[in-house]
């Protein structure tokens, strides 16, 4: 087989797929992956991850003071640990920036280059495991471009997956031959994958653990009887056969990789220690795969089941887009038949078995899942969107497809085999290209940023702290604009958006002038170092408020009347609260509510362990049917509800088309809704 053949076949498959799928989908460098249909809300994950990449660039240039303590959600520490950091793929972005690309263009280059790394890694791994050049190219095509990759494109933190195929294949070699070198190389790729993306690293680790389980089960039931003992013997022989220098190299390599993992996870361990960060089962269970999740691809022009009621019960439907495509599915099933009949390769059997175990333990049926027993593990409890492991499953699917194609190629002449492989690749690429994915022109973000910049004061003090209102567009967009402006100016900001938030940081605050008081109070509680009145005023005087209207300047500098509840309120206590809608301005999409208490004690505006009292509302149509849900909107209390007193609270509404009635209620987070314990809902007709 000529070098040209080995080089040109995978290069041609990749080039055609790249041009027909991401290059067309995102108009080259004209569009940015996005996540929602609302035009102003298209950039949340993309712009957030662009921010993480740009922050590294600014740190290297000396414009940002700390790699670990990013300058948003000020003054909370370790906010790097709220989400992925992308360190493992940042060199691509840094090179683009160094060559003069603007931040958004460098992000697009970084995104597109990810397809090349994913394809190349999968191709090498499949060739190493024994696949032919054409079959390995199609397997890599599935891993890099199959439908779930487009469905998850707006979660760009999942994009760089090159470590997965390499870690799995070398780990399979270790299980098969007990080679310490293979184990070390596998561990190295796993660590790099963790650096490229925490989610993908975690899923790769889980997959490797299941490979061990499957390998052990297969060894115990095989005819070899003492195969596990033989494997331990081979591992000991491999260790004993090495020179002292080689042994030292293995130990040094493992120690270095462990140290790299500790360094990576240190901020995340700090976040868990300081903030008690974890995910509740109620959150995780929403994003565990259901059987129908594996058949859903709303973005596919060919397979979109928009009118099929089978999928109507899926919660968070956008996270369940796990259908891999008909071509990969048929090839994988054919490859499974070949594997079961002929065996083909033990490493392939281990990975296929691990894939089956992963599907089994994460499947959610009838309100139950085996994952419930695993999610208590500290690392596992931090992972919420379990459906995203389909990005890992694409490699064993590509492996099975490769096995099927090579089995077909052995049955026909070389010329016919090459032609059939070409047809399969072409049909697969066409299927992959017939998928839409939310995106928006890059110029839209630039226009938004220009508008946000125009709201800024002409000059800022050197020690300024930026705080921008959520005046226009979705709250995510407003917070990201503030984060970017602050990063570019080298100052911190109270605004923030990430995978999680500090305690009692209200995601939705609109133009609430006193939200900053809640955040500073929460930081005092967290740090255990309360400020005196002079210190509070001095810190508040540094805050530059942008876009907040009708605010009392003197009030902004004073400590708000906010206390923190240590224990949840009982239903008997809550029944002393009532509320009414006192004013609605339909044109301005604002309402004012009055909350009254007849209790003899204060109701705190904040609470430990995320049990705060919050206001919520929904809209009804003319027939009384809900248009929005109670979970769609939440607002923090601006201050405590005084004993035997009342507070007025302004709500920034987003009134949907057809809304005729506004209903308002309250919730004690993770405890109960007020209407469930007999507190009447406030209601008013929309003018």
C-alpha cells in the first residue's frame, strides 16, 4: 500500500466532510455556533468559552492578574472552577491571536481546528487497532462529524475530544498485553483530555473503568480460567524486564501525570470546599438518556421527529439529541454482528462491551436509573448533563463501523471494495451535512458589543468595579457583555455567567439597584470577614453602575437591610406572607408587587444552602391556559421582609404574545411553593 494512498484517502474524506458540514453550516468564518432561537441569545456558551480562551491570552500579556481567579463575579474567588477551562486546547487559540486574529475570529479558528484534531486522533487509533485505511477513515468520519457533534456544537466546551480515541485504544492495549508503556501513554492522553474539557475527560475515565469491568467479566467466564492471574504475571514480567532507568521513567511519568491532574483539579476542589458545589439528583435525572433519546435528532432534515409524540415527555429536549444517524447506526449494528460471530479483535470487544455497560448504567426508565448509585461519588456528582457522553460513544460506534466495512471489503475485489467504501463515505457525509444547528453572524455579536461599549462612561477610575444592568436582551447576553468589557479594560466586574454561580447571586436582576448588596453580603457570609460601614461604603464607591435607572445614589452606598436565614421556614411561618400586584406598565413590561408580612419576625432575603425566598410569575392566555411556567422566571427579594411590614418590588417582565393575565407567587427554593401550602396566587389582568 503506497504512502500516497494512506495519506490521500483520509485527507480526502476529512476535507470533503469539513467543507460540507462545519464550513457550510457556519459560513466559513462568518457565523458562530449558538444555542437558542432567540436572536440575542445565540452566543451564551460560545461567548463564555471564547472568554475563557481570551482570559489566558490576557494573562500571558500581563493584562489580567490571575489565571485562577477570573475577574467576574467579583469579589468571589476561584471562579475558574465554575466551568471548563479549555487549557488543553488553548494553544490553537493563542497561536491565532499571536498571528493577529481578533478574539472572535481566533475562537472560530480554534473551533474549526477541533474537527481536524478529532478526526486525526480517531483515524490513528482505528488504524492502530487494525483497521484498513478506508475503513478507519470512515470510522474517524463518524467520530468527528456524526449528527450528535452538530447537535452539541453550541456546547463548544465539548468540542475537543482528540484524547478519547487515543486513551481508549492504548488502554485496551494495556488490558490485552499488560504493557506499562501502553498504560502510561493511555493515562497521558486521558490527562490531556481532562485539560481539553472536564466533561469529556470524565466520560473517558468512566468508559475506561467500564473497560476494566468488562475485561474482568470476560476473563472470568472465558475458557482460560486463570487468565486474570496470567495477566498479573505478564504485568510483573513487563515491570521486571525493564532496566532501573526505565522503571524510574515509568514512575516519573505516572507521578508527573498525577501532579498535572492535581494541578488541574485544585481550583475545582477549592470550589467544592468553599461553595459546596454539587448537583442534585433532580437536576441530573433530567439529563439522563431515555430509550427514545437515542432516536432523537431534531436538527436533522432527514430524521427530525418534530411531530412524533414519542419524544414529547423528554425533559430538556435539546440535551437529548443522541441519534447518531442512520448510516453509522446500520454500520455499527453490522459491525456488532461481525464481532459476535468472528471475534475480530479482543480490544474491540472490550470497548464494545464497555459501551453497552455505559448505556445500561445511565439509562433512565420508569423514574429509575443505576446512575443514582454512582452519582454520589464526588467527581460524578458534579456532572449534570449525562446525555453528552454520546460524544464518547461515537468512537466505539466508529470502531464497529470500521469492522463492518473491513468485513465487506474482504468479500469483494479490491476495486469493488474501494468503490463501495467511497459510496458509504459519500452517503454518510450527505446525511451529516443535512443537519441544521443554531448559529448567528459574527457581526451580530460585534454590534451588541459596540452598543454595550457606548453605554460605558468615557473614563473609569483605576480601581473601578464594573456592574452593568440587564437592560436589553436576555440576562446571559448582558452579563457576558459586562464580562468582556471588564476583561478588555483590565478591571473586575460583579456581573458573571458560568456553569454555576456564587450563593444567592441572582441570574435575573434586570435593573434592580440593590442586587450588588446581595452579592457583597453573600461574599461576607462566605468569607467570614464582614466589612464595617466605612469598608462597605469604600467598596461600594468603587462600583461603576451602568444602565441602572431611577436608583438612589446614596442608597447604593449603604449596606442593604439583608439578613441570611440559617434554617428553612416552616409552612406555618410562610402563611403570614401575602402579596398583591399593585401596578402594571404593559408598554415598559414592568410590574410592581407588594409583599406583606403579619409575622412578628423578619423574613430574610437570603438563606444558606440555596433555600432562599424568591418571587416567580407566569402568564396565562385569554382562556386561562398557562403560556409560561413558574420555573421560567425567578427574582430575589431586594431586602428582608420586615416584621409586621411590607416591601415593594419591581419586576422586569418579558410579556409573551397572547398573554392576558399575570400571576405571581413565591417559592422557598428546594423546599416548597407558596401556593402548595395555601398562600393564594396574586393575579391581575394585563392592560
